[in-house]
C-alpha cells in the first residue's frame, strides 16, 4: 500500500548518491556505512548498541541465541503477528508458546501470557503491532517478577515511544526490520538489534558473521546475517526523513480516527498519547469484511488484511503450544480486521476520500 515512486525527488536523488558513494568506496559488506548507521540508530532509540543484521527475523533469532535460549526453552509471543516472529523462535531451536491479544488494541495480553508461563519459560517477545507501544513498564515488571527476558519485536514501531523511551530500549533487546515497506525501510532486506547489554551486543556481533570473533576463528556456530553497505547508506538517507514521514502517517491516522464514522466499521482503541503509535498500519474491524473489501476495491481504495490467519492456524504450526485459555480474541480479530491505506505519500485529500468511501459503506 506504499507508493515509493511518488516519494520526494530530494530523497530519491540522495539515495542514488548514497549508492554511488558505496560503489566508489569499493567496500560492500559491514563497513563504515554500517557503523555510521548503527551509531545513528542507537542515538535515535536511546540505546548503547545497534548491531546491523540481514533482516528482522534474523534479529530475533540472534537475540534469542545471544541469551542462550534454545532447545527445551519456551518463548511466549502473540497469535497476532507477522509469521517471522514465530519462525525466529523455531530457528533458535526453542519452543514457541502462543498467547492471546487484548481485543481493544490487538496487542499481546498480559493475562493470557500469565496463563502460559511455566518453569520452562525463558522469554516473552512483545510485538509492538501496527506501531503501538503500550504498557511497557507493566511488561517490564511482569517479566522481572517472573524472571523472564523481555524481547521487543520493533519491526512495525520505528520512533514509537512511551514515557520518552523508544521501542527497543525497554526490554533486554529489540529487533528492528528495515524491509522496504516498514516505517524505515531499505531497498532490500535489512534489520538490526538494539540493546544496552554488553554481552548481548558482543555475542550478536559474533553470531551475525559466521560466529567468528576475529577472521577465521569461530567460537560460536553463527549465521550469515550481515548488513551490507548499500542498505546502510540508504538507511542513513531515509533516516533523515523518518520523523517527517512518521508525522504524515499520524496525520492520516488522526483524520481517520476523527472522521470515520460508520456503524459497521469498528476502530481500534486509539493510543493514550501521541508518541506511542506510529501507525505502521491503520486497522479497523468489521463483521462484514468480505462486502467491505469488495466495496473498497470497487472504489479503488487499496487495502490488505493483517493478518488473515493467526499463528496457531497456519498449516506449518499444527500442534503448536497455545494458552490453556484459548486464543478467542485473536481468532475474532483475524476474521474482522482490515487495513486501510496509511502512508507518507498520501495527501489529506487522499485520506478524506478514504473517509468518504468508508463512511458510505452500507450492507
Ligand atoms: C516484518 C516483520 C518481521 C520480520 O522482518 P523481516 O525483515 O521481514 O525479516 C518480524 N516481525 C514483525 C511484527 C514484522 O512486521
């Protein structure tokens, strides 16, 4: 639902210059551009370390492995997330346990997570779904009390903050994705780990590069998940625009929050404060989703469903451990949710047209 071709010419030119700079440098993987981006992203998030990696899924796997979480260990996360959150748990060799969401926000439910904790539980992966950061202090306290690691999946929450703390700075570590459609995106795959923990940072730097601590010496069984110089150079340029682009998303969302008014269309509970939601996606729910989607398509309003199938209903996850209390809210949300266009290339008049079409939907 993004339109990169209509991005500002200044940005497109700067990206071309950045690519040429890398080509002219003759150094293509893990170099000065990566180091510079890591420094800038640490400053942005208010953390000590950023470790650039290949993508967001690897970032989660590397965090888990840096914490020595693996076979036999259970990791709790939400039924309503992108599949890679759970894939990363499998890839680390650990056992995913799926908890339910709070219906109002579609975010992971603390009481459902409570029902999943046992003496094998090592960590909770909190997903800042759709760009929402909420109740992080409660999550911190909950995890501290139970002796669990709090890991943040920040793939949708660049620049989202609560109490002036940014996504990724609350838990032991946060995983960012810079897939092109994320709020901060590269021109290919890219990701990073953010943390204040020296040990996690040190181990993650080794794991991302074949498990080597110096060239040809391999104290760990690592992966190949390095950030390349072109992607880092692009991210440096795009980071200059991130604040502005985030404001544009919030502006579209605030128009929707204020003016969408249709008894068939349910809005999610808006955030408590302005900083805590960066609207990676603007999601509504309707029991008439099929008809509503047809209506949007007929009126040329782009839309997608995030996500139509909750984690535990995927073909590949049959038998996955779930909360003993069930995942009823996630199942309802998956049946009713639909995402409206919300991106920085939209104008106010584009947004007003979406509002008009949504408001004119009837059975
Ligand atoms: C995109 C996404 C990921 C995975 O990121 P990749 O860079 O595509 O591997 C993980 N979790 C969530 C919530 C995402 O939206």
